[in-house]
C-alpha cells in the first residue's frame, strides 16, 4: 500500500540539504531508497557517513516507529533492526515534516542473496531470523510486515537484518502494515491480530517465496493451495511438516519453529543405521583374519595340552624313582 500523495507532496531531490529544526544536524539527500504507506526513506550523507532518513507527514507514525527502534536498542546483542541516530522536524514553506535518521544497513535483500550465493544459505538465514523474532516477541512486539524485501543480508559473515519497522506492532493490537502474499488474513488462515504466530506464518511464506521467486496468484486461497505449492518443490518437501504447522498457527513461539527446523537435520529416532557393505577384498581379508585367530587359539590349546602331559609323565617317573629307592 503506497502513499503516492505523500511522495508527490514531498519529492525531495538528490543534493537537497535537510536541517533539523531542533538539533540542527544537516543531512544531504543522495537518493530515494523506498516509500510506503507511512513515509519515504532516503539515503543521506551525514558527516561522511551514510544514513537512512525517513520522513512522513504523519507524526504519530514517526513516533511509533521511533519507539520501536528505541525498544530494539534495549535488547542486548540484538540485530533486530537499524540503530536510531536522530529524531527531528524539517521546517519548509509548505509546513513541517517529521523525520528520523537510522543506521543504513547495506546489502542485498534475502531473495537476491540466495540467488547469488545458493540455497545452502536458506536454512542458516531462516534460523537466524527465527532467533531474532523470538527475541522480538519476548519483548512484546510483532514485526507484522515481514517479507524478503524487508530482510537485508550483511557480512561477511552473513547476517540477516530486519529493516522498515513501520509494520511492527505491539502484541494484541491490529497489524498496522502488511503485504498480502505474506498475510495470513489474505489466505483465510487467521486474523490480523498481532501475535507471534502471525510472524511465523510469514516466515513459512518467505520459505515458499524463495522457491517461487515470482510468487503466485491466489486461486482457492486456502491451505490446500499452499500445500500443493509446497509439494511442487523438492526443497520444500523437507520442511513440509514445519511449514504446514506454521501456516496453521500451531507453533507457540519462534523458538519452537526453529527447533522443528533443526530436527530435520537429525536422523529419525526410529531409523536403523544399516551396516556398511563390505567389498570382496574386505571380506577375504576378514576371513583370513578370522582363520588366523582360530589357528592361534587352536595352537595355544595344543601347546597347553602338551605341557600338561609332559608334566604328568615326569611326575610319574619321579614317583617310580622314589619308590625304587625306598625298596
């Protein structure tokens, strides 16, 4: 959902210098990065540093997103979203525009990264994402508008980062922003109430989207259609059970879904490991080894018998000798 009126009203050209009304920091616009329902994001230059600047005519939206980024900053060691750098207003002839400045996270989006580096990275990055979502959910938030476009891979080492927190919503409230393909309400598989399972549905759809980069149109628009699409790709069959669980909303947490994905790399508990097949050479060598062992055992028994027999004979001869001396 794009706010084209906002884009037309505040069409900031490259080279424009934006100065904050309150903090007086100056940002030179380089180019537009993207725009949505609640604002426009620009790449800007600040003291020889690249930053992302988001402006909006909706002050409440700016305040909400700033609060989200502040909340993220309290989570130690988290890479949930970009760091917040500044919050201010830009005074213009046509009025005042609110904006905030954040860390510019540079790198390809998730789909592009997978296409460039191979499917071997899919599981690594999705497991990272689930770990970050678990932290987000524990802090009372739901990302909401979760899709590959909002996931950037930085590195090396490869690290998935969430950007565009405009859809991030406090748990229990209605989702603020969503993209239909990743929205469970669109597929008739749940409400748009912000809870962890809403994000986990989107994670399942992201995995499906990786296998269907151009996505697909809704036909029956239910679980059966999505099941057919999962079965249509060999790489998705591996996670079929996990995906169906997530689409149905059966996982209670991102950690639980992460554990389910990890279990697919472990041997099944009922699986019996078959002994390795022996070659003819190995079999002959093994038979020879057994023969040598049998011969050695027989030889040892034979030697023991001979030793015992000699001892008995000597003992008898000695007894006859003693008896002869006495008589």
